[in-house]
C-alpha cells in the first residue's frame, strides 16, 4: 500500500467541493450520471460500480445505489455508502459485532455514513445505518470518529470528480458525521443493543436508518466564509 494521503482541512475540503460541483455543472453531468451506466435503467439495490470503488492507497471505498420506490424519501434519487477499510484502524480490536456472512469478512469495511443525493445530483442528507445494512464491522462511535480524517478515495478507478467530491465531503462534514455516529450509539443504547445487552438487536430489520441530518451546502460554505 502506498503512503497514506494527508487529511484535508475544512477550508481545503470546501474548495474542492466547490471546484467539483462547478466541474459537474459545466460538463452538464451530475453525480448519478457519473456512476450509473449510460443509457441503461439502473437496477434496484445494485452496487455502482460493481464490486465497489476502492482506493488504491487506503483501501477505503464507496458505492452508489438506488432503493425501490417507497423505501426512501421521494426526494432521494439514490445514495452513496462510504467506508473506511478495517486495516486503517490503528487498533482493530473492540468490534461490537462482525459481518454476519463470514465470506464477507474479506471486505473488512467500517461504515462511515451514507450520503443521500436528490434527483438533480445535489447532496440532501447524511445518515447512519444499522450494522446489517452494509454488513460491516461494527465499532463504537469514538473508534470510528478517531479515524474519519483517514477517509480518502481520490484514487479509485472510478470518476475522479466523484472520488474527490466524496473525499472532500467527508472532510467538510467531519463534525456532523461524528455527531451522527454518536447518535447512532445512543439509539443502540436506547433499544438495548449493547455488548452487554441483546446483540440480536443489531440485526433487527426494524432498525435500519438510525440517525439523519439534512445537508445545506450553501449554509455550510457560508459558515466558512466561502459563499
């Protein structure tokens, strides 16, 4: 594995977000057109790209997919799932739960967050989900938050504008994502899903999306003096 890229500061991340949005606008090619196959109807639940976009340097990854009508807010076109690779953790001990499908352990993913995209390609919300949604290694919030600065996917084989946009969005919204992951753990505690409680609740299909916050890019950029 090559040298780990340096984490982005918020203002640098904001400038990349602005740059990549301007690129997409000037090319008339929004996020979903950059990840979905040209001229084909996307398949519900399918990962785009197939087998996920994987960073050559960090092994972090992302994929985009679409739910069937009625599953999600009608304002959503689809969403990205963003992952750290388990080898990025300084200490990978202390997992609360492991992938249910043992063959999937090879994926070794730790979910960072989901990024919901509207029908014109604008981010509309961040969310965090239960362990079974992405079959991840489930770690306590502070373990994940500690490693958020390491999320970097600029060098996957997919569209470079999408790669850079996703890396920068995680850096730009690092505090909000940290808050979401902490809220996830509060949710777990409230339903009794703790290492000392009922672990099966981490697999309960009634509990899928555990916390969500809206995205207002104009407001975020303005808070940094960039809008």
